[in-house]
């Protein structure tokens, strides 16, 4: 925080998103509209998450930032829109003075024109979201740049330059159920419109930066029905999509939330809902998400919450 500003308004508490649903499993985009003011989430996790982002960009830059030359215009446009949004909707924490942007939450000041570093990297140093750029192409929208500090078990350089259908190739059921709707949406999303969606997973590791871990087999004996609530975490991604009109690309934002399971599941109704959602997962998704390594333990813990 900027300790020279004792009058600085406090950040709001982190939102707890609980997107899992009871009933039959459905794999869909489940998009909803978000107001422009809610494009990015800024909350009490900001100081710690921005510290982690700075550390990753300093020590593992090649793993968390990448861009193809064809993304030059889109990266510049991203910084322009992010800076304008922050100074407009979060002016109590961000202010612009000519070409300088002042972040009152961290005490940092950045030159925007020309930017102090790559414009997409600078945008990623301002918000808690990871930022990915998608460009239309004949073979489907392509992933062409990202500031990706908090991947959910995937590696940026494994995906860069590939069509979205290939990016999501390892995800069970994606090709059959989501590939065409996603490609179609990417073609038709309109400028000025912010779309959002949520997804969830259960992990035995609370780290925000995770590049591997899908498809684990066997059972983890360290996780039991007695300790699953304190050892497992609900990881939720709030994803946003917005057209960048000048470059005709789409900016895909990913805000990662990690909640200790016992903190997120506070009522018997929530426990029952999550248990039903876990039981409804198709076997291939259960395996892909590595939930099988602790499935019986977490179901036992949830059953004890009723």
C-alpha cells in the first residue's frame, strides 16, 4: 500500500464465487454480461497478488510472458484500455498525470507512452487478472500473447500461437461440446461488451502459479475425510472477454481465486451442492482434474458437513 496516503480507501474483501451446481453435469460456456465497471476485480488480495506477479515477472519472465509479433497493436491497445478503465472506474487508487500512471495501492508510477516495459506486461502489472489476447484466423481464433502469472496447470509456451481448439485439446469433451460455440462467440463479441464466466476445480495445492498437475492417478493417502477441508482448496477462475476494436482481437482475462475448502463451504446446503457436482462429473473430467486422487476423502468430508 502507499503509506503516504492514509486517506486511501480500503479495498473490498475478496468475492467468494461458488459456481458449482447440483444436478446433471452440463459443459457449456455459461456466459453472462458484466457491467463495464466490473471488468476487473480489485480486492484485498491485491497487494499480495501484485507482489507475486512482480516476483514472477522478475524471476520467471520467460514462463509468464510471451507475445507473437502479430500481437503488437493489440498489446498496445490493451494497455490503453486498461489504463483508461482504472483511472475512470477506480480513480481513488489510480490517477493519470499526462503520460504517467500512478498506482496509489503500490506506490508505483509508470510511463504509458512509450511504456516502461511491454504494454501487455505493464497492463498485467496493474490488475489481478492474467491477460490473454486472441486473434481471429481462418482456422479458428488463435492465442497470440499473454501475461500469465497464475496458470491453472498449463504452460504458456505449450499453447502460444495455436488455435483455441488446439489450446483446449487436452480438456475432455471440449472438442465435441465447446469448440464451435467458443469459436463462434469469439467472432461475434461486440466492442464495449464485457462477457464473463466462471469455472471451478478442487486442488491439493493453493499456489496461484501452477504449470502442471492434470491427470494424476492413484489415491493420495495424506488427504482424508477428516482433514480434506483444511488440505484441499476450491480454485475458481472468473474469466472475462472483451473485444479490442482497433486491433479486432479479444482480450481474455482470468482472475484466479483460491479458497480453503473449509472456508468456502460454510453450510450443509453448500456441502450437499458440491458433493452432487463432484458425483456428476464425467469420469474423464474427474481424471483430467485429478480429483480421483482424493474424491472419496472430499466426499466423506462434505458428508460430515450436513
